């Protein structure tokens, strides 16, 4: 009996037994070459990725007016021209490099984990989540603030509350539909959001008075440098957030560097479009 029991034992170890724990501590990365046909889904291509990055970082001229109000048209133009070279472009290059090195949906969490360990990776994820909640909460209100210029009913009261609630629920629903739908929505919203500024630019061409671009603001009004630099930082920051889409990009090693470069050109066009938030300070009406 004892001999029979021993003979029933496998003569070779199973391929699923005694798997040694990973000593390298590598986080799983989303790599198209390792995914199976059962889990594959449509990946992001270049154009949707450009517009997703566009909205992650700036989203057009909206929200840039405080820079003109705080320091005047000249400093606003200089700020939006110089600040990208000091902060935005280096951050974009770092994001493109690390996203192609670690093409996973963890993004900056993977970076912190690989560099400093799991605790720092957890802290990074928690802090970015909190800042994202606070930051994203401002966008529905900013949208309604622009809409109330056309529809004064949204200026206060129940209509304003319902409009903010509806816009929040709608954008949340779009996000739940999947990243590809979000990419299509980003392209659509990008074109719609830029059209008014393009039209205003064309209308304002005959009224351009370039000497107004050199204005330092209203005389006797103290410049608010805190508001000025906060506005620059808020509009030209957050490049690293797009790293969480690296695992969803069809060809991250090729598309991420290209999308950051093209997205920068799109942002410069929208910022330096003559209908920038300070166009009232830069254009004069014919007498």
C-alpha cells in the first residue's frame, strides 16, 4: 500500500507549482505584445491622443483671462511665451520619455514605485487623486461661467445648480463609456471650443491695434503676481497626467513624443490666437 501511494506521486514538478516570487518587484505593464485576443481592445491613435493631452493640460484659452487682469497684456503674452520653455516643455519631454519606457496605465505611480518603492508609489497615487478631484471640480463651474454670458439664467439660483450638476453627470458618463469614446468626444469638444475664438480672431483683424499689446495694465492698479503665476502654472501644467493613458495607446513609443509636440503647437495656437482671453485689452474699437 505504501509503495502504491508513492508511485502515484508525480515524477516531475508541475509548471504551476513552486513559482518563485518575483525578486525584482516589477509592476505589470500594459503591453500590446503580451495581451491576448480575449482582452485586446481598440487602442488610442495619434489624433485622439493629441486632443486628450490638450484637455488634460490647458484645453484652450478658457481660464487664461486672470493673467491679463493681474499683470496686463504685455506680461501675459511674455508669460505664456516663456513659461512653457521653463516648465511645460521639460515636463512634456519627461512624460514622453517615461511613458515610452513604462507603457502602463499606472503612469506616474509606476515611475515613483520603480524609483523609490511601493510606499512612495502609493503616496503619489493618493496625492494625484486628491489634486485631480479638486482640479476637475472647477471645470463644470468654469464652463457654466462662460455659458451665463449667453444665457443669463445660469448666473445664479436653481438653474445654475442644475446646469453644473448636469454637466458633471454628463462628463462622468462619457468617461465611463471608455477611453475611445472620450477620445472622440475630446476631438469634438476641441473643435467646438476653438471655433468661437477663431471666428472672433477673424472679426477682430480689422480692429487690431498692436500698441495695446505693450500695455502694462491699468495705471494705479497694483499687479497681482500671485494670481498671474498661478494662472500660468494652472494652464501649462499637468503634462504628467497623460501618462496614465500610456497602456491604451496603439504605439506609445512613436505616438507619445509626436502627440506632445503637436499638442504644444495646438496650445500655442489657441493661446496666442488674437482672441486670447485678453483680446479686449489688445484690441481697440474703430472711432
